[in-house]
C-alpha cells in the first residue's frame, strides 16, 4: 500500500450498502493506504475481509476521523447529520449516502454519468442521491441532453435492500413463515412483506399527498439535471424483491422522439445496458439486474396516450445496492 494514498473510512460498514461499498472498493482497486470500518457499538469487534486482510469493525465516535482523508457514509440520516460535519472538520471529504444533505444548496448531489462537474464546488460533503432517483434518471440523461425531458411520470417497484439489511432478512424470514403456514409479525416494515406489495414505507406529506420517497425522487431529479422546470410525478411502491429496484417510466420531450432514437442514444450510454428483446418477451428484471453495475433498460415504446409523438414509455431495473448506492458513492470517490 502506498502511504500517500488516502486513508478511507466506511461508516455503516456492516449495513447492506456498507458491505457493498467495501466490495466495490476492492473490485475497482480503489487506491488507498488504509481502510477503516465503522458501525454502531453493537458491531464493534466484528471482522470483515478486504483484499485478503481481516479488518476489525470499530465503534463510530467523534475521534474516529483523526487520520481519515475520505469517508463514505451509509449509516442513516441522523448518523450523517452528527458525524459528517465532524469528519469534515477533521479534514476528511465525505461522500454521504443518506438524505441528510442532499437538498442543501451548498452540497453537490452527484450521479457521475450526469453531473460529475458539480463535484468541483464541494465544501467537504458530496451527497449520493436517492436510489430510485439514480436508477430512474441515469438512463434518461442521454435523452434529456439532446431533447429535454419536460414531463416525467415514474412508478417504482422497490426492493427490500433499500430499507437495509434487516428488511432483507424480514423478506426472507416472512417468506419462509408464509410458505410454512406460520404467522409472522413484521418488525422492520409496516406491512406483511411476503407475497405482498405496498406503498413505500415513508411518511406522506399531507400538503401534497406524496410520501417522502416520492418527494425525494421529484426534488433530486430537478437538482441533478439542474432543471427546476422539469415536471415530475412519482408513485413509490415496495415489492417483495431482495435487491434490485424497477421503475416504469413515461416521459415527454420538448420535440418529437421515436423509440429507435431512444434505443440509439442508450446503446452506448455509460452505466446503461439495453435489454429489450421483443421477440423473446425478455426485458429488465431484478434477477438480471442484481449484481450488475449497469441499469437495464427495455420496453422502449411510443406512449400511445400522447398523439404529438413527444412521449416514450420504458421499464428499467437497477441494483439498488450497487448503482443505486455503493457503486455510485465509490464512483464519486474515484472522481475526487
Ligand atoms: P450496526 O450493524 O452496528 O447496527 P442498514 O442500512 O443495512 O440497516 O445498515 C445501517 C448501518 O449503519 C449499519 O452498519 C449500522 O451498524 C450502522 N449504524 C446504525 N446506527 C449507527 C450509529 N448510531 N453509529 C454508527 N453506525 C450506525
């Protein structure tokens, strides 16, 4: 290891996203002189493997960042709100996966394929966007750049991983209980998860009728595209899938657009792969997206409800833990 390379900390290393951040750092050969792993006191002393070495998880405290140059946070909003400013004060740059700072106008909100340049203005913290937002808008950017998207309607099919490792376990356990005909009391999510579908488990804003997840997708799209005028509506739904989100997307552009043009623009777009085999009826699915870096895009077709020819419907699937979270955070760190 090279001593001039940064000391990197992963905060929330034992969580669903934290584990994937450690994998991404290893797989992408991220240059670092030392990796430190932090979680709550519950996990202190646990071990994880990185590049063949066994590393011990430490309890996160105010002293944790004394020698850290780069900190990747994925331990929830309250941990970020408390500890990210401390890390910055100690001289570290923070890439934060929580929603704590995303809408702060002084904090860049970055998807490297879209707005890598925004990183330049950072003052210590760079925010990683909401997973449903990243997965929805990464494939829209190559279209938006050429023929601006004026209106966007999204319906998500979100997996358990977005609610953390405990929610993934709840999906496994409740499915086993359901199949065995045994009762199961949900502990993490508000509704039975096995063989069920429900509205996203975040609070509804009584003023708008939109839940927090939907509001994040709407606001973050405008910030990342740097386009306050784009009209966005979202319906966010939790489905019993372990780790990849799907989104049904309908968008209206400024000028007419054809499915062939969309396919053409997406065929070489970074971070995107076309899975659009009409003959075999083979389209993006969570089982194919899981473990893949790219967002899969298919069902690309004219929106028949818009006779002006400016609207397209499509369906995407992306690994929530990778491009939706850990991979995007590590890509931001690479840009730094
Ligand atoms: P721990 O495993 O010790 O609870 P997930 O999103 O999968 O639920 O993971 C959340 C991550 O954030 C875990 O690594 C968890 O650690 C960590 N975490 C939760 N609360 C705190 C806290 N107060 N201080 C540090 N890490 C925390």
